[in-house]
C-alpha cells in the first residue's frame, strides 16, 4: 500500500495481470489453474482491476487527494445485486484513505463527502444509468450512518442523520439535495427506535408526532398521547406547502391532472355482484331474483342446446298426449318440446320467467302457461309426460326430494313417463368429476326417483357432467325390464359460467368443508410472471407453459383452495383474524398480454382469480426492462385491463416505469406510486390499495411513502408465506418458477398448509 494512488493502481494492474496468467515458477500446476485465475471463480482481470480501482478511488476520496478516472470503473457490475457490495468496497477504501474507524467517518464527511458523491455520480455516468449510481450512494450513506451515534446532526449528500426527542419533537428543515432522514428516536437519553424514511420537504412537528406514534418500539403512553395530538392537528388544517405532505399533495395533484388529461377513457365503477341466498325462505322472491336478469343460465349456449337435444332423444316412443313441464324458466326448451306433444302445460314459480316464456312461444297454440310451485302446489294429474330438469338441487333436503318425487309419480297416468336432467355434484361422490355445489346432485336424484313407489327407470343417457333419466309409472300388470344406459361424450364447448363450477376428476377436499374445519395463521401468496410456451431462454425461470399453469390451478381447485384478493389479506392481518379454509392469493407481476391470452381463461375455468400488478407508463407496449435477454414480451393495453376487470380480475401497481425503487429519488418514487395507483383506478373503476415492488427490490423508504400515497398492502423481496403477524406493507410471496415440476409446486403449497 502507498499514498501514491496512481502508483498503486499501476502496480495492481501488473499483479492482477500476473494472477490471470501462467506462472513459470509452478512446475506442476493444477489443470484448472495452469493459466492463472479463471473467470468461473475470480471473474476477469479487467473486473478485478475495476474493483481495486474503486477501492483506490474511495481511498483517494478519504485522503482528500487524487482524481477520479471513471474509465477504470467501467466494467464494475451495475446490477442491483451488486450495489451493496460496491458500497462496502467504497466504505473500506474510505476508512483506509481517511485513517478512520467506521464510527468516525460521518463526522469527517465534510473532508471527503463532495469527492465521494462525485465518485458515485461518475459511476452512474460510466454505466449509463444515474439511478444505479444513486442506488450505491443510498447504500453507502446508510452504512456510514449505521456506524455513527448521531451525537450531532449529520448532513450527507442525500441523507440527514439526526436525533429526535420522542416526547417533544420539533420541525426539521430539509437541506438542499437531501431526500431521506435517518433518525434516532430518543427518550430519557436512550435510543427508543431507529427510523429511516423518504422525505420531500420539511418534516413538521405534526409529521414527527404521527411517525413516532406509529413506532411499536416507542413507549405506549407517549405513542397514544402523540397520536391523539397528531390526528387532531392534521384534521384541523391543511399541510404547509413546503412541508413533506404539502409537496406530496402537489405530486398527487400533478398525477391527477396527468390521469385526467390522458387519452384513455375512465372506466365507470364496477358494480358489486349481488349475492343470491340459496336458502331464501320466500322461494318466489328467490327465483324472481334470478330472473331479474334475462337468460341467467345462458340457455342458448351450445352446451345447453346439446343437453336439450339429448332430452328430446330420450322421449318415449309413440304419441304423447298431455305433457307437463315443471320449472320451464323462460321457455327455451318449452319451444322445442311443444311440437312433440299434443298439449303442453308449462309452469314455473316465477311470474317473470313465465311472461318471457309466453312471449317466446307465442306462435305455438298447444302450450298453456301458468305459475306453479311444484313443491307446495297441487300438480295437474293424469299426465302422459312430465319434464323436471335442472331444478331439484334447490330443494331443501332429501326428505323434501322424496316427498316431491312421490307427487311426480302420482301426477302421471299409468304408463306415463317422467324425464329428469341433472348434473353430477361432488356432494354425491367426491371421487368423480362433478359440480362443486353445496347440494345433492344427479346421483342422489336418480336414486331417490328409482326408490319412489310406482316409478321404474327405463333409460339413462349419461355424460361426464350430467345424466338424463326416463322413468315410467308402472301399471298394475307391468313387467319391469333392465334399464338401458348410454354413455355419450360432451361435444359442445363448455362456457366459463359452467366450467368454473366443475372439478374434473374429483376433489380431494371441498371448499365448504375446509372452510368449516380449518383455520390458519398463514397463506400462500403465489408470484407468477409470464404464461407462454416459448420465450427467451434467459427468462425461462419466470415463464410457465399454459399446460403447467393449468395443472397447478386444477390442483388448487381439487384441493379446496379459494382465491382471495390483497385487500382481504390486509383486512385479516389488520384484525388478526385467522384465515378460514384454504385461501390462496395468486399474483402476476408486469401485466403481460399472455396473462389475458392464457392465464386468465385457465383461472376462470377453475373458479379462481388473480391480482395483476401493472407497469402503468408502459401499458400496451413491451417489457423493455427484459430487452437484454431477448425480444421483450408485449404488455396488456388499457382496454384489455378494463375488460378483464369487468370479468373479475383484479389489478394493482407495479409502479410506473419498472425501475428498481432503491435507486429512485424519494420524489420520483412518490410520483410513481401516486401516478400508477391513479391510472389503475381509472382503468378498472375500482379503488386499489396494493403494489408489488419491481424486481422485488425494496428499501427503508418504500413502505412509508407507499402508505402516504394511498396503499395499504405491498409485496417486496422476501420469500415465503404471508403471516398474520407480518407488516402488510411489506409481505413476502412465493415465486413459482417455470423450471420446477408440479410435484415441486404441490410440495411448496402443502408446506404452507403445515
């Protein structure tokens, strides 16, 4: 070592070059080192020299001598993961150059601070990325202040280090260029807490009071008193324009104006879905609630029409005189059945449905319509045919089912037929494909009809999802024969309204059962990025094939998981309310178009949803941050976001530009938080309160600035399940990688279940 830094750098270049070359003194060198150090273990000679040049430059800053040669630093890695290592090397150089121990460095800032800041700026220039240089600066200033006792205020380039009397805080003016505060909260001469936060302007007494009140480590009596004072003061007057909150409000106003003036139209607020109670005591009101919307079951779909065709196929041979259709709804099947019978009485409990059915079938004179509750009212008798499909699930219990099936049998003429089409339900048999409804299904209905006195099964058409049965009322002299059963495939496409209720292949657990029996402290928050069959090899970790994603979602569905959103997670944490059942929060970063193309249909088909974190300045463009790895993936545009939000997808903020936040100034960070939140709210018509940090990078400023910008929940860089005891503004997630198997996925999720 020498005080002549120029000579040291020249000597280092010679030594490093030798280290990366063959050494003639070694007679039998190991094969791996025959040519000196290798890149796999020690990087390149130019990288090694750059690291020494950095240390040397920092030492020069510490000694107050020498000048910066930025070209010698060019090959230093600019990536986020290297920022702290670069800061540590600079820290060590500072100590040597200034002949100081760590605790002395900040007090001597005036000697080397200007030169050190210039070194960080030059780093940003040679990298072509000022944000990367600022990131190193933040790390280095934090290291310096971590080692100091703040016996006096410490004004660094971007950070002000101070002590604050927790019982009697006073306003703190912000020096030029400073945008974060590192403070010891003091009480009775002791450090009660250390806080570090981003600031935009003067930190007023009210601001300090609110901040101190939020610290768990500060005495409860002081916190409660100060909190009450802060709330009273904040409620009484608007913030000073030069204060932190005054400048934050100015940024918010700028963001609102930018959003207002954008070309994208605002989406009207999404109307909350009206839940229909399955056990409404007034059945008429219950069914009128369904028919408040016309065609509530999409009767015209290919799936329903194929089912109608098969019901007509199972009609008994020969002429049919008098027919009764129970629960005819809006008359879609009625219209097809009428030409096959002499006279048709079509009934429904809902007068609304009957009026629509009457209008639909107005050109068919052999139909008589009427309002009838088949469970409570008397049925017309001596019928040659009765149809009752897709409605018996809604009876209260099997006892009521047995009672009404006896009524059906008694309403038939001897030899008359009863036809019923109903879906298989998991409640009947959890081991086979079925609908996840909290009721009995086709199996129980068919068994009950078969056990009804006077009825015998003649024919059954069965698919994987439903069965259509024809029963006959026996005459006194009838001889029963074995029923004919036909197994047929479903050829029609299955719409999302039907598909989301199906669990293919059976279930290992039912949602309603686990909701009653299981309570848990933590849940999996899954993090995905891209769902596509191909893409850049360097990004394979972040990409799942649609088939792999479909397998994972099907596993979640079959094992009783239900999707929740981040606001539900935040409420549970705020109230310390254990999670019921098996909730999962499925998140997607970036907002790729392939989410809309591939992931969203798979999620909907499994009755799941997801929360997508959007990079709002780049919607409709591409993932420019990935360009170094290959062609960047296209991002969803605002129109797609609006459509998916209307279909039940949820969205949050991935900030505005996808820059890692630890290198953004506090003002830029606050502006991105505000702008991105407001744009997402404009596109979706919903208030949003969640963000995910780009690259999963956070720092000590993010959480507080996010709260001040309107967020209540955030996801940073930690890996693991979300727990009720965690801070909701900095929650972990579980990255689901594209290079892992379904077994790996299952093991990961089951570990969270415990």
